[in-house]
C-alpha cells in the first residue's frame, strides 16, 4: 500500500517539476522574443550627437567613470574588475565585431545593461550615453598612418 502511495507522490512531484520547467521555458521564449524586437528597433536608432572634440571628451569622462573598470583603459575588456565578472566585458578594439554593431545597439546595451553590466538609463542622461557611444567607437579606429619618412 505504501508503495502505491509513494508512486503517486513521485508522479505528482514529477508533474509539478515538468510544469515548472515548461513555465520557465515559456517565459524565456516570450522574454527573448520581446527583447529581440527591442534590439531590432535599437539597431535602427541614429546617434543624434555629432562627433566633436567636446562630445568625445565628455564621452571619455563618462567612460572613465562608469566603464573603464571593467572594459579597460584601452577598451579591450581587461579592466581591473574584468576577472571578477561572470561574463567577460566586451572588447571594443575588435574592429570586426564593432563594425557589426550599430550606434543604436551600443546605446541600447548601455541603456538597458545585461548582467553583469548594470543599466545606465537611470544613471546617465541620453546625451551622456550617446557621447559614450561616440567615445567607445574610437577604440576600434585604425591607428593613423604616418606619411613622414622614417628618420
């Protein structure tokens, strides 16, 4: 008799676990679809901040205060806190990767964050986030070529 009761309890527990797994999968699918739509819209955003010496200086200051500790001084993802993170920070010096990401996508990532990176929507103004995008772009720019003959 106890054996029959044990099997019923085991089946009930199995059913509950199965339902929980299905609920989590459904939530993940809905969240992923919604997030994909937001990312697609972000891809089309145009940067309203023109790249000037002043905007780059402001972006550099924002980067130093909020990004450098993880992404590194050179933007290569090797900041002093990088080793502590569960996900490696992005490498802004990777020209191929950076050429595939629009300004709008970078702005979206800065705005919304994604663990372990915090969201900056409530911490930085839109202008400061766009200035940071402009500055981050400088890490993937090729070094200027000198046309002067070697001495």
